[in-house]
């Protein structure tokens, strides 16, 4: 699945974009959920800190 996303982003000329995925534990159920977001490459580390 990841290969398809990367290939699709590169084909459209969006090489400066990174997909940030963070695993977060749900307070209600205790199960893990995934938060996904597309951000520019320069802001990727900053965005990981802000995703909750």
C-alpha cells in the first residue's frame, strides 16, 4: 500500500510532500488508532509533535 501512495505522489510532481502517520492510543477503548496527514517535507518533524 505504501508503494502506491509514494508512486502516486511522485507522479504528480509533489516531491516536497511527506505523509505523516502517527499511532495514538485511544483513551476510550485502549486500542491504537492512526492519524494521517500530508505535509510539506520541511514541516514533517514539527507536525509529528502536533498530531494528537
